[in-house]
């Protein structure tokens, strides 16, 4: 993900106080969407939520991750959208499927059989009428260990702790701190090498929505109408990851488990709207 140098970030912070409000609208820290754009993003996000909800019922031990990908692509296209990920920088599939110690960007394959006890991350995006939605869930396949169940629970709650901080006038650091605190209070680690992002016309837009306290990534002030993909990744062991030879799949360096949840979220004056809320489908 893109990050600016700390000195440039500091300069931009000073400038933002000198320049009349609104001048930097759509120039720094991500675009503010119009009501028309937001209406479309509700639809693209709803398609994503529908696919993830259906997949959580569809998946069974013995299936391959390619089976899930075929199902998801069919459903995304049925609903009049195209898969956001397929072809994105050459990614070959509609889903990222990452199992156990795989952290993100796992490539669906007929060789990857899903087994009882697995911790399965499914991430997908849909592109509908010019706008993307993006969301990720972690599923416990069958019976998982108590430690795995706890990790999944902490990762999901971390996302909601971050979302709870979203409102116009809040800062990205508010979200990041809330997510990091929840994860570390439970003895786990936030991955720092991947961040969330703005989402809209492009799958990845400004700002970088970081999940941990940092001063090296611009601490953007949120404005009503911004749309953010918030996506903390939680590791049971080391926070460090490495990318496999397929140049996509990131895994934990110590083979410990990893879990992730993601929502596309609209910033409002009073709070937020979770556009990929599966309870709405
Ligand atoms: Mg995603
Ligand atoms: Mg994302």
C-alpha cells in the first residue's frame, strides 16, 4: 500500500490548516463520494455481502478453494457485477482464499482441499456500475481448536472496535489504536505489512487505513462521504509475514494462525454505515 514519508505527511498536515476548508476535498486522503455514488456502492457492497454469506453456508470439508471461487464468480456475475480481484495486477481469481498460517492473498486452487479444523479467510470484491465493494470473513471449518476460535473472535471484534471509531472528524489513528489495543489485550499481534484502503472507483484508493499506531502513514481526518475498506489482520504468533514463490500468498513467518475480517464502511456525520453488512442480505 502507498505510504508517504513522515516529513511530507507533516507538511501536508500544516497545509491543511492554512488552506480553506473544502479546498483539499478530493485531493488529500481520499475522495468524498456523492449521494449517487454512495447509492451505487451500497449495491456493489451488498453483492459482496451476499456472496460471503452464501459461501459461509456453501463451504464444506472436502471442497477445494477453487470450488468456492467458481461459485463466487458465478454469483457475482449473476448479480450483474464483475469480480474486482480477477485480473487485478494479474491476480487470477475472484476470491482470495487463505488457510490457517496463510495471511492474505491466497490463490484458489483445485489442489487446496478444505479440511475440518481449518481457519479459512475468504476475501472478495465486486465491481458494479463503476464502483467496488470489498469484504473479508474468516470461517471456522467444522470444529476448530479453542485457540483458533478465540483468534477468529478477536479479529472480528477488532474490526468492529475500529468501525466504532468512524465518524466525520475522527482520525485514522483513532481506529488504528482501538484495533491494536483490542488485539494486544488478547495476546495477539496486528500485522503491519498490509493495510486497509479507500475504496470506490478504484479497488485501492487513498487513504491507507492502517491497523496499528504509526506516524509514518498520513493520519487522515475522516470526512462524511468517504468510503473505507477497514481490514485488520491478526496473528497468533509473530506479526511478520513473508510472500511465497507464487508472489501472492502471504504467510506467517512462524506458521502460526492468522485471521482477518474486512468491511467497506461509509463515513457519516454522526458515525458510519457498514455497506458490506451481511445482516442486511
Ligand atoms: Mg478485501
Ligand atoms: Mg481490501
